[in-house]
C-alpha cells in the first residue's frame, strides 16, 4: 500500500505540477510526520525535492542544515519508543547531506554555516545521551553515531580531519522487524496545519494554509464575502505590528507561519553579506572603527562575537590614531608597539628598558615614585630587575657603606641603644634584626649594671651579676651558686619573705639540703630529737582523736596516714570508753569483747547465746520467735508459743520440757 502511495505521488507530481507543488511545499514546510509514521517517506521526498529546486549552494546548505536540525528534533520526539533506531538513521542521513554540502561552500561564506553545524553536533550529542532504547538494544551502533557526530563537530570548527560519511547502518530507514508501523499522532502540530492533498489543494495554491493560518476562519482574510483577488502579502494583515525601520525584504525569509516570534534572519539568504551599514548604522557606537564591518564581525548571528584583527585592518604601527584617548597621564611617550605586543589584550604589556634605551637614568621616569629619605645613589646599584622594582638588593659594599652605619640608620636606632660601633653587632647588612652582641668585643665583661641596671628586679641579689649570669647571650640562663655567694647557712637572710605561716622554726638547712630546688626538701624527725608530735601537729589532730601518745600509732614519720592502732599496746578492755558514740541503739548491753574478738575489724563479730538454747523447741535460731518486739530484744514471749501447742497451766498436760 505504501509503495502505491509513493508511486501515485510521483505520478501526480509529473502530471499536475502546480497543484502538487503547493501541497509538497506545504508538507515539506510544516513536517507533521516523524520517522516511523506511514507518511514520513512522502514528507521526506517533498523535503528533498524542495532542496533540489534550490540552486544557490549556500541557501541549499542552509536548508539541509534545517532538515538535519528537524531530524534531531524527531529523534528527541521518538526517544523511548520502538522507532529510536529509525529516527537515528534518518538523522544520520540528513547530517551527511548537510556536511557534504557545507564542504563545498567557499571559506569566505561558510563561517555562519560552520557555526550552525558545530551547534547541531553539540545539541545532537545531548539528545543521544538521553535515549532509552538503543543503549540497551544496540549500544555499539549508538556509540558509532556519537563518535561520528563528535568528528563532524570538530571538523566544522576546523579542529579535526573530515569524518567518514558512511551510513551508520546500511540501507534507508525502515520499520522495526516483526512490528506493524502505525502513524503516531504528533500532538505538537495542530491537525489543521496539514494541508489537503489532491485537487482541493489547488484551491489555495497561491497561499498554503499552514501554521497559525490554519486556525483562522476564512472571513479573517476574505472580508465582505470576497475571495478572489485577496492579497497574499504578509504586510496586508501584519503591517500594524511591523516595527519602524524594519527589514524591507520578504517576511517569509525570516518569519514562519507557525510562530512569527520564532524568527531567524539569514544574511546569506537575503544577500546581506558585505554592506552592513545599510541596516546597522544607527547601532554603530561613537568613534567606532571606520573600516568594513566584516573585518571584525564574522558571526552574523551574534554581533557581540567580534574579533578586531589589527593586521587585517592595516593598524599595526600607529596605535595612537585610535587609542590616544585611552593613554594615561604621564604615559611613556615612545612607540606603543615597544610594549604592547599583543593587540588582542592591551593589558598584556611588557616594558623593555633596553629596547626603549632606558637602562641608566631611572629618575627621568620614576622620580615621583622615590620615597622620602631614599638612598641618593644610582638606582641601578640596587634595582637590577627592571621588570619588578620591588625585587631589590642593597649592596653596602657597592654603595661604599661598610663602616659608618649611622649616616643612614641613625633615625632607626632605639633609645638607650649601645653606643659603640654598629658593626660590632650587626654583621649581616641584609638583615638588621640578625644581630649578636659580643660582650668581650664591646669590653663589657664585668660591670653588667652599667647597661642592665634598669632591668634588675626588685629585691634582686646584690652581689656581682657574673656570679649567676655566666651566659652573656641569654640572661635567663642563670644559675645561683650559694657556695660561691657565701650563702650556705643563713637562708632567712634572703628567703624569709617566702617562708609559709607556721613553718618549722628550726634551721632551714635541716630540711632544705638542695639549694638548687627549695621544693626538694625532707624533714627528718630524728634530727630534731623530738617525740612529742603534738608540739607541732596539734592543729591537725581531728576532733575526738585518741588522746594517747602519737607515736603509739604513727610509727612512720614520713607519712602520717600510715598509722596502725594497737589495742593491746594501750592495755584497754573497756571498748565503750572510746567507741560508745558508735554503738547502735538497743545494742547488746554486755561487754563488747564478748562478740567483737577482732579489734582490727569491728564488723567481724560473733554473738553467743549462753543464757538460753536458741534452738529450743523448733525456734531454729530465729530471734523473732522469742523476741516479737525487734526494737527491744529484752522483751521475751514464752506463753504465746506454748499456748498454741496446748501447753501450760490448765492444759491438763504435764509434759516434761525438752531442750534440744
């Protein structure tokens, strides 16, 4: 059936060219079908026929690029369907045609078309990356198509070799195997945008009804019931929305009937490739370059994408003819090209002092940047690097300044500074902070106070400084030698203020044997011949402490906590004389040692019940069986137990008491 439709279309093309020409043009212009639709081959035939009727190579290439962009959108529409492969093959064929035509365009006319081809490559790769079926069913073919599209994009930009234009899959697009192709409605196109096919199309052969025109009533154009003779010029209806100074050419060369705001002005198509000023004079800035616009504006789709070629414009030497108003005050008066080598970036500048003949007399240009009190000698003595004036090295030897430092540095000398020669300490002329004071060289080896008296702390030792401060490079590195100072016995003469309250009143040396560390002290009780501990330690004796001699328990004088109380040593048996306050309420009133045999641990006690057998008649040692009032063990109850057993007075029983 499809073959018959194609043959019928070809036959009608030859038999009735005017009628089918309009229908085919409308079908090629609106493109309502996509690969996989039954009528897509007819649409594709009409699109190719339109291209073949275009003789100008540039215009034909632009049309082929339009078709390639249309196939890219078709691929996006078919993404996720069974027709991804057919849409990809159709896109590949359209891209091949467009690239082949582009390769035949002369370089001076191909720049805009190359830009479109490169953009098509980027956008197509983006669409391919979002396909859903081919990555699973035919990943190798998809990878091949992606690689080919990258090569086409690079070649369009002149950055790669021309790619192979062999089809990615042999043959022309066809329906998937084992599937019946069915037309898929294109919801983005109003059904009325599809023109009538056949004799009815001749009724509107002079003005195909497509795009937004299909949604109009006939009366919108054919007013007063008049049909014949209605003008087909766009301005007859749209003149009221045409801006002032609008392009005077054919509206259809830029606007399409689907959306008049979706406009694309093709300078090549309208023959506007050289004389830009015929349209754009009102947008030319003041003091603009007077040469031909195309020297800089190569991209007609974006006038801001501009590159000024000084060589092409013949502006390679006399920069001031254009840039004089941008020259700073006090700028170097020599030729601009001596410094500004890159004409694409005027900030990329390098001043060559040698080339400019400025190698010795620096002050002729830089005198206003010389600081106050600057060295008055020749600049080149220090500034060797003409590209960076901060990269400087002052050579005292070259400047002849090796001895009399004060001639330049007197203002930086601190108050109370050593009055001797600077060079005695400052050996490194590149770093004045790197200094070493040599007391021997300065002749200051004994009388330290002549310089350092103001740094001596209050109550400092009054003897000679050198007795302690042996290291003249670091005054904190000091060691006091009591023997050398003759201070070996009477410590209080110096340290009385540091003696704590209630300190031992004896000689310091009795405990402080180490004069290098007063905290390293040891008190020897035997050395003072004392036995009465309370003479010193009474204030540390707790309340209710044992009133006997301290050494009865405290044998270790080095650690008062290491004490042991021996009951036998005090000859006491009456525990309550000391421990009555710790005896619980209702405690057994007998002698303590009747139960507490272990004087080292009062909890280790054993109670004996000699007055009464605690296992009498099944009491089994449970105190509550005989002592019902647990708060007073002196109360006993024999009657209750025996009455429950039917014993006692009046019971009639005369049972002999048995004790187990």
